[in-house]
C-alpha cells in the first residue's frame, strides 16, 4: 500500500485539499485491503500471472514459486484475487514489480525513465538464474 512522506500530515492539518484527497484515498485503500486480507487468487489467475511474468520478464516460475512470492507481497495477492487476474494493468504491474523486488531487492525499472531497462533486466536475469529459475530464452549474461 502506498504511503506518503510524513510532511503530508502537516499539509493535511493545514487544509491542503490535495493532501486531504490523498488521505481519503488512503483510507479507501486501507479499508479495501483489510476487507480482502484473506483473498487468495484462483488457480487460473495464478496461471495468468505466470504468463505475464514469462512474457514481460522472460522468467519461468512454477505455481508454487509464485504463490510463495505472493505470500510476501499481500497487496499483489489481494488485487490478483479480487480483480480476478491480470486484465487490469495495475495488477499486471504489481505482479511484475513484486517478482522484480523479490528477485533483486529493488523496485522494477518499468516506469522509471532514468534507468537502463536492458541493464536492469540483465541483472534480474542473472539473479533469477542464481536462484535456480529458468529463463524463457537463453540470455547471455
């Protein structure tokens, strides 16, 4: 769940409408996650997420491996279950980011214009191979 800098609290207290809007959005998101905290994706939605990972990240995971990762990233698990798969781009991005974070310990570079995506994925693939995961194609590292 997204959190804002502590300075946002001061803006809220000072009546900043944008900050107050953020607070409302945060409350809605928090309530959504509490309500759905036990949501588990169906098998077909796990398979859909595996397809996204294979296509976008060129990494092959098993159902069990992805379920382990999702257990560590409840926001992704919940949205994959409640939104019933990856048809929503937010869910797709969460799946990619969660796997990227799990393997590398860093945020996914997908939406960061200042990052060399090719080099980032080179590192991702080297770490994935080191962890014993297979790649969809032979990537020279």
